[in-house]
C-alpha cells in the first residue's frame, strides 16, 4: 500500500485506501464500469469479504485484477504463508456458476509479469483475473526487471461495456440481475461458452525432468520452489524424479498432466493446505496412476528433507 500510494500519482494513476474490503472491491467495480483499469489486493480473510463483489464482476464480465497473498486459516488464522484458498479461487468463492482466471506466480519477477499480463487477459476475455500468491512470495526480496508495457499495446482501446454517456450511441446497461423467465439461464450459457474458450486458449504449466521420471512432484507457487530443490537432491541421489508446476490454476492444465502420466509413474502433490489442488490432479489422471499427497496447514512450510523421505518411501513401495 505504501508503494502504491507513492507510485500511482507518478504514473498518472489513482490510489485509494478504502475503509473496508467490501468498499475496495466495489470501488474497483465502479472504476471498471467507467472504463478505467483497476485492481485490488488483500490476503485471505480480506478476499473472503470481497467475494460478493467478485461474483458481481464475473456476472457483469468486468476485467479487474485481484491479488490474493494467501495466509493461514480458517477464520483470521495467522499471517504465515498458506495455499488454502485454492478452492475459493478456482471453484468460485461467491454464489453462482462462474470462474475467475487464476494465475499462480512462483517468483517476484513472475508476480510482476503475470500481473501485467493479467490486465491484458482480463480485457481480452472480459473476466476478472486473480493473481494467487502466498505469504512467502509476498515478503520475498528478489531482483526485478521492470519491463516496458508491451502488453499495454495489445489492449483494446474500444470498450463496448463502459458507461460514459450514450450521446450518439445506444444506451448500455451493465447488470447481474435477470428476472424474466429463462433470461438468467441464457446469460449463464453465454458465460459458460466463454469459459470453454478460455480453457482451450489459456492453459499453462511448467514441466521439469518428466521424460524419465518414476515419480513426478506437482506443486505451484512457493511450494514449487521447495519441490524444485527436492527434485535436484533426489536426482543427485539417483532417484528419477520430475516436476510439474501449474501456472494457470483455472483453467487447470489437466490435459498436460494427463499426457505425461501413465501407470508406471506415481504422482506426489505438495501443498501448503490440507489437500485442495490434489483433487484436480486426481481428476486429471482419472485413475491412470496413483496420486499421493503431502501437505502442511496453518502456516507450516513443507520441509525438503521430509518430502525427499516421502519420495523414497513411494518409489520403494
């Protein structure tokens, strides 16, 4: 917040410290309807308070960006890192059949890059985009290259949804309330068609050393970095271990995971949660291979040595 308060006026932007999370998300809604680019950020409980506004944004197809730096829960929990908001982000935290496009960075540079691209994807598909990080990434210091705003040039300058006065054009109405018989169902059908398009066009994952792997780790965000170190230790010990990192959590890279896996390869999903992404991994492999899980909750950070020990147990079993 301190950085944004100083930086935004320097780039002809506006920073507003709202009185609450509910106010913040509705300010974003209003700015988007007025044709501005807007984003908001919080961590876990604050994002929970924003869910109604996020649902409204999804229903109205408004291209905002929301950053969630996850911390331990439930409730107020603590301020330590977690990944226990995966369900909330990828399955829809508000009511109704909707999705956010969810991007999961694992480095400070990638947090910057994916946020920039998030604005582009939000406008391209008219969908709210969530950048899902965690408390490790949120407090990390790393080198960062501030790149020219190349993506800015890709953005459409003509926005047919903004409410800027209808002189010389037909009036517009941005709403999420549909009361006529069948009207809401038709609107939902159009949203679902768009989601299917996004599932075809925006799916990303990183794969490492999967060609000869007997066991493949699956992790995202900061946990991916821990698992990457574990993978290298395992390989130095003669264990054929690979790694898959989902970058888009929705749409989930199910086909990429399914194409790599077979009955001879076992999967170990590592998360800072009681087990959430692991469900999407199991759906992706559809019983083709065994999927194991190792998680920590409440701000606990996965331990490299314990992950390596679990790998040895699974491979030898």
